[in-house]
């Protein structure tokens, strides 16, 4: 049985996705090698997002590791236990690896998928008598070997170097009989950061630009997430390794000069494993940045070439290629230097996603055709009542219940389905903000729309923003007003603990009522009304003129009783209540 239990596995996936989303723009800006196209962070994020969705599908619930579960406390160190539970973890890790392979994007995403896949397969096959620390160290070592083998011409000073440093450190710690799974994870994360800081000394293009390697930076984020998921340790922001320049110096590279390859070609390939060396031999002379990863007759192929047809034909010779994606670097480079239409708006700027050319020339996320003039709001709703509320205000709604947070593709489809030239996105969940921003970038490049994301962290912030939406204003002014309304709406919530845990408000037992403010636990109790009114009082302590209450599924009359309390205790404060129907949270609270 693997040492990584199911809860820790989901927690790792959630943290890695969240932190990559937060670091995505920074990593994009660091991207000068192998191609300075500014999409390394985005590609790694989208790759991990596909892996995360596959993991949740295998687990059967998106609720594992949710807010009421508390922080990881090292429970992942228990290697022995129920064989059925071990099999479930193994199946989940295999699904995670396959999801990464199928969803890999770009050179960095393909390498990341190989690293994750090889490590997960070793963890999934661990025996009950194997020491957890050794299993993890071996998994990291296998992952590093596989990633080097997958790259046509490995180069030091890249994420490969960072991965090798992490695996060497992990192996050294694992030789200590007293070492635990968490000790190995921590050593790998620390060594990766040290190796990342040294990458400019190993690669001339990084040194000239004054940055560390972008792919290596992304891998550090992933390893930090593993460290936190299994030990509970969080790193201080100032420990993040950065480049020596705040803004990288843009440099040309062979793949973006007239002498370099013009296209990035990617495809999935169904082929017998013994035919892959032949494929590599055929592709290597065609271009640069060759990476072939996978196994068990399913492979992900990535290469930069001038002759797209020859690259695809090489796959046809050995198997069946499908999901072929082709990116023209000239188009990508020119778009990258165009100003964003909503420059200067929070959450709306930055580098974009490379857009693939697909069959028939139809961009991903929608059919061809000019959108009509006008403006639409796309809102993520956590329940049927909230969906009705947003729809009634004219918004296009994306399902965002806690058990099924939307993917980038879901948001892309909603934006393109809006059919207007201007779209404002309200993610309404701190975990969805990065997803919405990635979707906005993809649509801006593929459909040339004006899309802005207002980083609303809670449903009540979305309600506040939509309340001041005015299509008659200019696009920029509407964004300013909606953003101001969202920021002035402080948010709270009431939820119920699923199990015993340690929260920031103290210990809780299963069934305890938890009060939250801005995502942090502040109250633990047994009486829902007492906790709800406690949240309201804390929010009103900073002032407020309007209290918004959103009742969840199965909440009974909690919202009505809380409304009566506010009217009695604070007669000068307005209060409104809605039936949101959201699961997991009997009550959402907003104060403006």
C-alpha cells in the first residue's frame, strides 16, 4: 500500500493546482527557454488541471480535503493498513498520471506529465512492507530518469536539473532508517529550490535575461505543494526563488528566429511501446525540443519543426496519432506583444495562452463567426438558487458547486457562448479565480474578444458586483465599478465539519458548526444560529450598511432567523436574504 493516503493525495493535487494558478503569471514572465513564448506557467497549470480533474473523478468526490477538513498533519506517513484502501489510492494515482498525460500542454507540460506519471506509478505499486520514505525517494528518482529519457536532447539548467537535484536529495534522506515520507518530501522541495537558484549559472539564455528557469520554478511549486500536503508546513513568501531582474529581458531564441523551427506540433499517439524509439529517431532530425512521454500504448508527442506534415507522418508510421495541435510561433509571438484590450484592469492583463490550430481552423471553445456587439457577465454559481439569481440579472451561469468546480474549458465555453464582444467573468470562488484568468487568456487569443476577470473570492462578492453592473458604461468603467463593489463586500460563511480536525479557530468534531470569514475559520460551535450571528457580528464590527444572507441546501429557516436577528440587533442596517441552494454551506454572509 502506498504511503500517500487518499486525503493527502487530493490535498496535494488541490494545493499544487491552486499555487500554480497563483504563480502562473510569474512563471510565464520567466519563460525564455526553450522558446520565449511566455506560456510555461499556463501550460503547466493546464496540465495539472487535467490531472486534478482525473483524480477527482477516480476518487468520486471533490470534497476530500475541503475547508472543513483542517490541515494535513502528517497522516500520510502510515504505510500499512487496509489493502482495499491501498488499492483505491493506487487507482487514484494512476488516474492522476493518465490525466496529466492526456492534458499535457507545451514542452513544460509534457515533461511535467512524465515526472508526475513516473512518480505516481511507483507510489501506486508500493507494497505493504515497503518503507514510505524509500518509496517516495524511488518514485522521484524514477521520475527524473524518465524525464531525461523522454527529452530528445536534455539540457542542464532546466526543470530536468531541478528534478534531478530533488531526487538526489530525497534518496540521501531516505537512507536514514528513521526518515519518514514527509522528511523526504521536504528534502526534495528544499533541494529543488537550491537547484533553481543555480540555473542561470548553467544556461546562458537564463543568465543573459537575469531569470531562473521557468519550468524549474513551476516544478518547485509542485514540490512545495507535496511538502505542505504531507507535513502541513507552509513556506514564507520571501522564500520563493526569483530571477535577478524583476522583469526578464526579452531574448530571441533559435525557435523564434528565421533560422529556427516555425511550428510547435503536439499529438496523442496510440502505438506499441517498442515502436517509440523508431518514432524518436524519425522526429529528432526534423527539429528541436523533442519530448515523447507515456507508456502502455499511449504517448504524448511534442516537437518544434518546420515541416508539420513530416512530424505527423512520423506518428502515422508507428501508430495512430490523434488530437493534433499545431501552433505557429510567428502568430504567437506577434500576439504576445500586442497590448491587452483591457490593460490596467486588475486580473485582466498578462501573457496569453498559445492558441492551437485545429481541424477546420475553428478555435477551441466555440464555432466560427463574429460575435454581436454588447457585453455579457459570466458568473460561477455554487447552487441552483444562486444560478437563478445570476441568470435573472442577465448573466451566463457556470456550475460551480463545491463538488464540481469548473474547469478552464467550462469557463471558455461559457465565455464563447455569451456571443458578445465584451465579457466580464465573476469566478466567485478563490479556487476558481486562476481558472477564470486562464480561460480569459485563451479566449482573448483565439477569439479576439475583450474579456476581463474580476477576482471575486466568494458568491456574495459576485452578487455585489453584478448589482452595480451597467452595460451602458464603457467597458473599463463598468469593470472599475464592479471591482469596487466586490472589494467592499466582506464575506463569511457557515459550514459543518465532516470529521475531527484542527482549525484556525481550534479543534472541532464531526458535526460541529464552523463559522468562516474571508476563508478562515473563526468560530466553532454546536448551534447554527449562534455561529451565524457570531459571523455577522464580526463582519459588522468593521462597519456596514447592508447584510446579504444566502441560504444553502438543507439549511431550514436559518437565514430567516438570522435576518430577524439583524433587524433587531442592528435596526439601521439593511438585510436581504436569498435562497442560494448551495451545498456544503448552510449560510453565506456578505456585508457591504
